[in-house]
C-alpha cells in the first residue's frame, strides 16, 4: 500500500490562507469558516462582514488548467443567463478565477436546499425538464479544453493504474484483472450496440448530492466534473431500484426532458456500461488521491480484502447486466 504524503499541497491550505485569499479578492470575512463536504477540492463557507456568507472553492492543484476551469465557468454562466437554476462563480475584479499563494480559487453565492425526493413522479418530471433545458444549452457549443467521457479515460486507464500500484491485495490482483477486463469488453459491446451517439456539455456528476431542492424547484451545484459525453450520463444516476422501478423513473424523467430536448433511445444501451465505468473510475480516483491526507482518513477500508472482493462482485454483476436488453423507451 503506498504511503500517505504529508506534504500534499492542501496540507498548507490553512484557515489563515483561506481568509487571506478572500481578502486578496476584496472580500472581508468575519473570520467564521465552515469546511463543507468535498474531497476533490477544498470548499468553505465563509461568513462575511455586513453581508451574506459566501462559498469559496479551492481547486485541487494540477487537476484542471486555468482554461478548463474558465470554460466550465462560462458554461454555467450561460445556463444562469437563461434562468436555468445553477450556481455560477461570482465575477470579482473582472474574473471568476483567482490565485493566492499557489492556490486557485473561486467564490460562489451560498445556496441551501435538501435532497430531491426521487420517489415522487412529479419531482422526477421536474428534474427531467431541468436537465432538458441544461442539455439544450449544452448542445449549443462544445468544450475545447475539457475531456470527453470515454472508455479509455474512465475504464482502461483506471484499470491500468490500479494494477500498476499496490492498492489491490496480492491474492486478489489476478482476479480483479480478469473481471475488470471482461467488464471492459462488456462496456465496448454496449457502445457498439448504441452506435454513434451525440455528445454534449454535461453536468457530469449528476447524483442527488449535487442537486439541492427548494420549494421553487431544483438547482445544480458543483460542475467540477463537467465534460463532453452522451446525455444519458446525466440521467442514469437518478435511477435506482429494480428494473421495473427504473423503467418507471426513466419514463417520468423523459416525460419532462423531452419538453426541451430530444432524446436518442439508442443511448439506453449505455446505462449499465456507464455505471460500470463509474465503478472502475471511482476506485482509481481514490487511489490517485491517496497522497492527500483526507483520503486515507475518509476511506480507511480502501486496501482491505473486503473492499476489493465487493468491487469484484459488483463488476461481475455488471457484466451480466450489460448483456440484458436496455430499459424500454
């Protein structure tokens, strides 16, 4: 198991640095800081003098280029301009991206809310309308500096990384290798069955934790994983339960979605393939971040045989699911 690097850049992001960074952008905090739940970046709610609290997001060093961050900011701003409920980065002193002592950061208005009730058909339909509007804008332009969700970056490279480093227990490495390669073959077959599908700018990480619901409806936060990909990527993570239940949920989502955006039913072939890629990518994401002290603390079970046995079982289940017919449209 690789050792934790106590000198990770985030180890020097102290409360004083956070407050001084805000001050450098002309934002006077009253000193109150609350660390919010985020592993990829560091996110803080900061109390402000004579104003409402703000949210400051400090980007993980070396993950995105400045142009990639600004491209995402531009997409979210274009959604907000069309009155689609998202939370754009605030433009301060002419820019949405700032730098202080080697840390890049952005500032956002604070928005509250609760998780949406995805058992409610009306809420699912509302979510579908929301995503349809988002994708209609996402299809107007393409990202030039952000990647595409594909098999290579979300499947092949993560598997190679996990096998090349000492995270998987020795007695399970060959088992994981064999199952992962079979799973990737299944993913490729799903993509072949779907054929050539349109890609567009996505939210990219559309799970309930990134959707805040209020009495006026949903709004999305955290477009950090926004990239090019098929529309179904922003839909399938809102589905849960057995096949019959997922079929009903999908119908409710699409009944709202297609009010604003056409849906290509061939993309239904990709649901289980994308779920498989997410499972593989998630394990490699933890492994690649192990030098950040937050990860060993949050995922202490990561190197245990039980974790990898569970991952092997999940991938075997996915291999079977990828050979089943897609959900009906």
